[in-house]
C-alpha cells in the first residue's frame, strides 16, 4: 500500500516548483516538480500529478533536453485525463511541437502544432491555450520556410489578440507576427509588430524574455537584410541582457550566430569566419536547422574572403542539414549559392 502524504506538503512542493520556474531555475524546478508528481501519485491526485508532470516536461525543454521532454509529453498524451479534455490535448500537442522543433524535426513539429490549434479552437473559452498553440504553429511553419502558410496563421493570431489584447502571450505573439512579416520582406509591418511587442514586453518584468526578444528581432531583421543601426542596437541589447541572465551554452551559441550574421551582411568576413568556426565546432549542441544556418553563413563568409573551396564544403554541409530538418527551401538556397560560386 502506497504511503499517503499530507496535502499541505504537496501544496508546498507545488509552490516551490512554480517559484523555481518563475526564477528560471529550471533544473531545481524540474526536481521539485518530480517530487510533487511522486507525492501526487502516492495520494492518487491525478490532476495534481498531471500538472506536475507537465511542468517537468516544460523544465526539460527549457534545459534543451528535447527528447526527454517529448518522452514525458508522450506519457501525458496517453493519460485518461488528457484523453477526456481537448484543452489538455491542445497543451500537450503545443509542448510536443516546441520540443520537436528543438530537435530539428520540423515536419513532425508542424503536424503536432496543427493538431494543437485544431484542438484549442474546439474550446474557444481557453483563449490563452489557443494563442499559445497558434504561436507554436507560426514558429515552426516559419522555421520550415512555409512563409505564406505562416502568414495565414498570423492573421488568425492577430484576430485572437484583438479579442484579448491583455493576454499573457500578447508580447510574444506580436513578436512572432513581426518575424513572419520580416521573412516575407514586409519590412514596415515587421517593424510595426516588433514595436508593439517591445511596448508589451519589459526588461523589468522578465529580463530573459527581453533578451530573447531583442535577439529574435535582430535575427529576423537580418534575415530580411535590414542592417540599420536599430538592428545592431537589438543585438547589443540581447548580448547585454544575456550576459546578466546567463542561459545555456546553446543560447550563447545562437546569440553568437546572430552577431556572425551581422558581420557577414556588413562585409566583415574575417571576423565572421572566426565566430562561425567556433559555432560549427559545437554544432552538436544546436538543432540541425540552426547548425545548417551556421554552415550556410560560414560558406557565405568564406566565399566573401575568396576561399571558394572552403565555401563550397560548408554550403554542402548546410544543404544536407537543411534537408535533414525538412527545410527544403533553405536547402535550395544553399545549392543555388554553390552553383553560383562554381560558375564564377
């Protein structure tokens, strides 16, 4: 017979786990959530066990342990509580979409995100769940290069935000819509949505999110070829905020990749090669499509400084990694650049 625990003990563990999550101490939050899940299981408190396990999965994802996060998500997906609730199914599919995107399995991530959105829209009262699912879908469509589809989903997200402008995810949502606008070269709309995001997000409320927003804004401005002083300001704000909040080695490499892209686009090829060589040496820490981008930029930088053979070698690696990720449009861009260098 399992040992029953005092509900007060379980509630204290839940409070401590959520507090550690809010402090972004994801390793501590994971351990506390695991203890909370075990205690809930012993007490036969299924709903409490579900919430604790979901938090464990989120903590694993935040620590870049994407496959481990997926394992917990799969266990939750098969639980009777999840099967009985479209809202819980939407949350699980959203979690799976983000984790699959983190592994670089973009095609499966798109499927999971579409499923999350369709489940979320069955219960319109859960607007926050629908908005988060929509964000996941837009992110993974954009990363897969399916920009027209991503923009269609952005219009749906904008409608959801009009009905609920104070939503927890409004800042992140305006940021996501701006990202897609930039990728489609709708520069004015991109800037406008990122300005809306900047007004909603605040370094005082969440410095980590502010760092990621500035990093993301710089990334998408660069992808659209916007190399104005404002883009460099975004990179510098992200670097400063990240130096304060820390983050994983993967975060550090991804931020370094954005600085490298700035160097490539502004013709500073020697500095770019130095930066990118460090990133590609540690590409095992990155999702395959991000590693592909690092090799793509390194190919551009090598070509820019006249090292054609090195450029082609990196671009071929980039093409292979983009194909592995399911990002076929981006693989085609790498192939086109190889052909262009060979023809020179």
